[in-house]
C-alpha cells in the first residue's frame, strides 16, 4: 500500500471551503481535462452512498496525446458515433463516498477502476491565521499487480502532484470569484449546458450556491430541467419564469466545413433560439421580476480581417464593443444573433452579449485539435501575423457568470483575455509549455481542405485583435491574463524550476 499527501492553505473560513465541496459542480471544477472526463456527477453530493463516475486516461504526454487526438476525431464524427464508448480512450472509474464528518472531513473510495485499491480522505482544519483553512488530501492506494514497483509508484505520485496542484489553483480561483460576487442566491437557466463552456458555467455557478436549471430538448427528468424546442418555437414558460437569469449558449457547432447546409444551421440555430428566449422573457416581464439575459456571441462580429489595409509594422488598434460589425458570413451571424435579443431588452430585461474569443481548453476546440500535432513534434504557426484573441476556459466561464451576477454589466462585452497574441506568438508559447518544437508552419492548404475556403478564411486564418478593457472595467478579475499561464494551468505544466 502506498500513500500520497497534498496540503493546501486557503485564505477563506473553513465553513465556506467545506460548503463549496458539498455543492453541485465541485467535481467538474476540480477535474482537469488532462486527467479525464466526468461521466456522472455525484448522485448525492459528498454524503455516504453517493456515487460518481469518471473516465481516466493514460498518464503524462501519452495520455494527453491520445485524449486530444480522440477528441478531435469525435468532433468530426456524427454525434451518434462520437458518443460511443469505444471512441474514448479512457478507463471508467466509479467513486463511492463512504464517510462524512460535516465541516471536518469526507472520504471516497474507488468502487471500480484501474487500480487495485484507492481511498481518498479530504480533511479540513482551521489555519494558523484567522479566517484561513488548511485542507489535506490523503490518498492510500495500491497499484495493480502488473504495475507494482518504484517506477510506477513515482510516476503515479507525479501525476497526483500535477492533478492536486491544478485543484489547488482551481479552488483558489473559484473561492475568490464567489467572494467577490457575494449576494443572495439566484436561479439561473442555461441553454447549451452540456457543452464545453456551458458545463463549466453551470459548475461554477452551482459552487456559488446558485440554483442552475438546464434547458433540454427532451422530456425533463428532474425539476432542474426546462423543456424547450427552438425549432418548433416551444418553451416551457412556467419553468422559465422560475429563473432570475438566463444564460444562452446553444447553437450548432462552428468548426466544420462551411457547406451551405452547415452555414444555414449555424445561422438559424442561433437566431431562432435567441429570439424564442427573448420573446419568452419579454412575455414574462409583467410579473415584476427583474431578469437578465446573457447571450453568447463571438469576436467574429468584427469580421475575419477588420484591420485590412492597416500598417503591418505596428499592432493594429484593439477592437472595442462600439466598433461596427464586419461584412462576412460569421459577422452577419453575430450581428443578427445579438439583434435577436431585442424583444427582451425592449421589455426591460437586462441584456448582455458576450463576444467570445478562441476558448482554450484541452477538452475541446482549437487547443484540443492542435495538441496531437505539437505533442508529436510537428506543431507550428497557422499563418504568422494574424492576431488571435483567446480566453481560458475558466475565464470565459467566469465572464459569463460575472455578467449574470453583476447588475451594472449590460450590452456587448468582449469575452477575451487582456493579452492577445499573433499566430507565431501562440505557436511559440504552446511549444514552450509543452517543451516541443513549434517552427513547422502549417500550410494554408490544410485548413482549406478541412473547412473550405470560406471556413478557413473566417476561422483558422482570421485576424482579430480585440480589447478586454470593458470587462476589466466592469470589475472582472482574470485568472490568466497571459497565454503562457493559461496554458500551463490547463495542461498541468508547472513553471520551469
């Protein structure tokens, strides 16, 4: 039997820290994408008998390569095929909560999984300084018989250190967010709740004590689900009336080849769904409840090359929310997407449109697709001088939650980090974090074959330098303002030395 111990000091009272662990979303927030995925959240919080399920990958770079490569392939497959178990290079891990001492400790064990045994005790004590907490994670584990030995134990301990360091940063960030967004708990409805960003938003808000309702297109299975069918123009108004805030993320994925059918689905899914929610909220406005609609948008609003003709020798002016929309396809989508919120705004609903940049996550999107190339030593810039306005997965979730909880935020807000980079700068930073070469420039033919000429021009080869000044001025505090710190957290790579 081997043991592992990790100690974290948190500048928050023990009652607040322990309460965070009892709320929905804690496991989602604490599970790094380089470790695995959550297949089923705890059935009854941290109470004895509660069950959760995860899919865990191979450790280290090999596991990250397999996971990102498989995720990229799944993103290109039809949903019915992508959801098959064999499409995920993970081993199921069922966790069972066995002991709970409220405010002091809780314990879970591996009920089924890749190890011979695993017992994880989380203990909480008051810190030496008033209002602080010392959290101790103690893990007793036994490796399977075929993998016992010092090398395997040291390898697993290194992976556990990597995971718990991620958890420490994540917990500190979430507790800080909730401390600066204190207030009465709200009921918040979310569309697109199962998506890459939506899942993190729901978990972050749940950790703050808010009630999250999920909009679903099937018969609701519980009271925290609301039925809607935007294609049919149907929405459960009584269910929506329970919400103080609606966060709208649903829409057809952007990232495949730009056929006319795909373009129509991208446009219609956003405009139709947003209009239905806005009209429904407008119809509820007479009940006297102050409501908010936070709707997704994208930096594509400004067009794929808003700086065309600018001086190539100096950085272009950072785009702000009052700049006009572009004239290409995605710019038109974003313009009409935002305009579809008008019925709610005219009825007195506070409306925020978050113009999201390139989201950084190893669980999906651009970064996931690039990881196999870089980990194989074949990474490099896609273009050179194009500007890429990115944002970490935790910060985009934080920006949406901040917009939902901050009454002074309204209108369009750029959901980007304060330090955009060029394509060359992105490649250099990602290569440095992964300790891999990043000089092999990706030929434009690649994205053109994958996305078509229009998709490549408006997605992969787009250049947008976008300002984060407005969201900063609204009081949002970024967890990661620069790309290197964001990538190191997301990928579990510590700073050198």
